[in-house]
């Protein structure tokens, strides 16, 4: 097995996971702020 090829795939895989995690956390953050704003508007 080629080490450089393996490391390249690993880096791409890690970057892909990090992008998913960031987008996931960002969506949660946006959703929470949206809920807070809607609750404040209802009051």
C-alpha cells in the first residue's frame, strides 16, 4: 500500500468529516437562535 496515497485519502476523509461536523454544529446554533427569537417574539 502506498503511504502517500493512504495519507491523502485519510486527509480528504478527515476534511470531509470536519466539514460535516461544522455544518451540523452551525445548523444547531442557527436553529437554537431561531427558537430563541421566536420565543421572544411570542412573549
